[in-house]
């Protein structure tokens, strides 16, 4: 089988443009010549980003599939990357799910109640058992002395609350 390279390239660029449009919630800029070299600001528009800060961040910490720059502008104070439009379309079309990639997982996974299995909860239960009528404000200074790391009063209040609600493992 043989394909006309120009016909195939036009077909492939159009396929990437359509797939990019389907995978983007912000309206990306999916027109113009696929071979144009774009600055970070123009790349942000193509990708549907609010501004070029995301693109600048991607140059230093690229997400999976982010294309390497095709060229660089040599400016008096810095180098500015440039990408071919079709490579950005390809990134949009192929990128995995969108949204937050990092941070803490939501909720307490696998715990029946807060601080379950935490040594601070054991200390709090012992302090409550030794002083059944004591208020949190009276127990916290004792508890803070029993740990190497210093935990805040609000943290100890939460640990004590959990110890009172769940007096046993």
C-alpha cells in the first residue's frame, strides 16, 4: 500500500484536531495551519488554558505526553520554546484524564473512625481513663509532653474527641 504523504498528513492533522476538540472542556483554538510554530502564549490558546503559565510550567515539569519544543527563540534575556500546532493537537487528543494529579487523597481511606491506629489516640484514651472528668484543656498539656513531636491544641482536641467517641479499638 502507498499513501500520498501530503494527503495523509492533512487527514491525520484533521483527525488530531477533532480528537483534541472532543477531549477538551475549555474551548481550544483548533484552526489554522498545523505546521505553524507557536509561542507559549499561543500554545496556551490552542490548549484552552487560561494563560501561558501552565505552558511555562509544563516546559519545566512536563505531564505525560507533553511534547518537547520543536524550536526555540533566542531572546536577549532567555530562550522561548515553540511548538508545532499539530503536536499540541496530538497532546490534547491523547492526554489521559484531566483534573488534579496530586495532593492528598480525599477522605480517610480504610479507617472506621478518625485517628484509628494512631499512637496519639492510645495516649488520649489512657489520659481520659486516668482522669475521667477532665476537660480537653486540662488533658492537652499532659499529652503534649508525652510525644516527641509537638502537635497543636486543635489536633489534640480532634484526637481527644475521637478517643471519647471510640473508647476502645
